[in-house]
C-alpha cells in the first residue's frame, strides 16, 4: 500500500528544469553550478547576476565558500563524502567535485550512465566508469529552505547594446535583400527556357522563336551575372565597414574593462571571444539575408511544384521532413562537440601565446619538452 504522502502534489516545484550555464571566467565553475541548481529550484538567475552578488577570486572557490554562497541564496547545504555506488542516493541535482580542481552538477544517474552539466563544456552523458575517473568522492546537496523564494534575476542584453553604434547597417541589409531577391527571380525564370524550347519551339520547328529564346535567356544570364557581381561587392563593402565599426567598438569597450576581468580569464579565451564577433556579424548580415531569400525561394518553388504536380511536391516534402528529422537527431551531438572544440581551441591558443611570450624563460630552464607535452 502506497503512502498517503505520495499522492500529494506540490505545485511549487512543478515544471523544474535544470539549465546549462557555461562559465566565462577561468575559475567560476562553482558559481555556474550554484546558478544552475538555484534556477532548477525556481530562482532563475545567470552567471552575470551571480558574479555581481558574490565575488570569486582567480583561485576559484572552495567547498566552504560554495556552501556560504548557497546559504546566501537560502539553499540548505549538505556536504557528503561517498563512493560511486551511493550516487543514486543523492538528492539531485547536486554539485560534484571534479578532477580535484573543478565543480560540475549531477543531473541524473542510471545503472550504467550519468548526465552532468559541466560549466566548462555543457551537458555530458558519461558512463559510470568514466565518471569514476573524474569524481573525487565529494558531493554537495542543495535544497531550498523555508526562506527560499522563486524569482527571476537575469540580466538582459539587447543586440544593439552588443553592437554599439553601427552606421549604414540598415541600408546595406536592404540592398543585399533586394539584390538577393533579384537573383532568385532570375533563378526561378531560368527553367522556363527549357520548357518553352522543348514544348513550343522545337515541336513547331520555329527557328525564329528558338533564336529569340536564346537571345532572351542569354541576356537573362548576363543580368544574373551582373547582379551577382554587384551583390558580392555590396557584401564585401558591408562586411568590411561593419567589422571596422563593430570590432572598433568592442575593442574600445575591452580597453575600458577593469583589470580583474583580464586576470580571471585566459588570454586565449579573450581572443576567441573577440574573434567570435566576426561570426556573429556574418550571421546577422549575409546569413540572415540569405536565409530570408532562401525562404522566399522555397515558398515560390513549392507553389510552382504544386501547380505542376502535387504528387511530386508531396515527394519533395517527405524528403525534406526526413532531412529535418535527421538533422534534429544529430543536432545535440554536433552542438556539444562544437562547444567542446571551441573551449579546447581557446585553451590551446592560451598555451601557445603564453609559450611564445615566455619563450626566453622556457629555453633558459630547458622546459621546451614540458610545454610541448602540456
């Protein structure tokens, strides 16, 4: 017979979801873990808000310091020393000590695997044997106290605040959109050449019509090539101007940041984030415009396919749906691999830059092989 308490429903804890928050500083993994657990229990927060509330040095935070921060959020703490077989008995989500110098959040445990949220990488699904290689045996359970309150404490950033003042962006995007639409119109009109040539001119053996069609579509190709050249030129000019203004604004802001910002971050990580501005710029300009144009082209092509043959249009729709399902299936794995690759690339860049900067000391103390293997 089940206990009467099992039928009780506590709406306060419904719809709980453990978010994935990545650390931006070298030693704020504990802060990120605490933010994830607090958000799970209803105190929606981000690392920026937590960073303003709790100060973390370059050495990171100890388990005692993490417990003090949790108590400041009205979370009850319970530090534990345990073996691997006792992981399923933990109150989840909880914080695990990782590799002697890191903290992660344990989301779930099964008989063979465990899911963790690593602030340095993201969500990871590890076999228990693999988890045992990193887990130090120290865990911290976090549960709400009577004083805990559900609230939202998240800093919002607008796209304009990230870009700063950029002149000529709207005009350039409109030009790219119009030129792209003109190219798509040319691409949609081009197939009619073969239809008119085969169905009309060749069947009627009308040489004059064939000549007119040839001249007309030769002119269409010239127009399409000219529009493509102008579009490439506009894209290059827009990208150059936007990079100059956006990177200039970001660099000026970077130079105004306090010294602790640079002390708590790896050099390669700063360079990687600064270089990601160009990726964001391409996504907001050329890729965004191309996405809109491709969407218009898809709609126009689908309408034409329905007019010609609804059965063939249905076959194309099924193929597209299969492609979407395939992409959705592998999207999560690709995203996690890409995030891990970016993190490792930043660390590699940091190691390289520090090695080049300190090459004199490395050579004097004969540490070249150590730097190479590190």
